[in-house]
C-alpha cells in the first residue's frame, strides 16, 4: 500500500503526493517532488519535465545538502501540465515550507547558503 501525504501551499492549495524511498527508479514523466526527512519535513521542493533525471544521489544536485539535513524519502506528484504550472506549484510549496535546501523563491539569508561540506 502506498503512503500519501498532503502538502498545503502558501496559497492554501492542497497537493497530494506519494511517498517513495530514495532508491526508487523514476520514470521519464513531468513531476513535482519533495526530498523529506524521517518526519516528512520538506527539505527541498523541485519540479522537472523528466523525473528520471532527478534521481536522488549522484544525479540530483541538491541531494548531498538534503542528505546532510536528514533526507531519507521522496514525495512525488506526477504532473502532466506545463512547466509554468509546475514552477508555480513549486514556488507555492517553497513559500509555504521554506525548505532548508531551496534557495530560489526565498529571501536571501546567511542560513540559506548551500552546504559546502566539512
């Protein structure tokens, strides 16, 4: 049985996601995705026209940052609509949750700098 999670955007819009382990093999489909920690707290929100290009780990540019913050799962919402619509959803969710690994759509702050390693 798949686990579902509803996230609410800053606009009040509800978005229904399916929870997956990070090692899931993604399909080539447009989607909104959220890297989350064990408490399902959003660490990074993204959108893509090809979910398979955003595989957590080596193929995802923010995975190292998100993993450092405890990322252990991915919420996915397949999206068959335009890039502009996906970006609007992404922005709505980033503004609602202010994920620590998102730098776009947020005010500039020293706390929003990318993780550079130790």
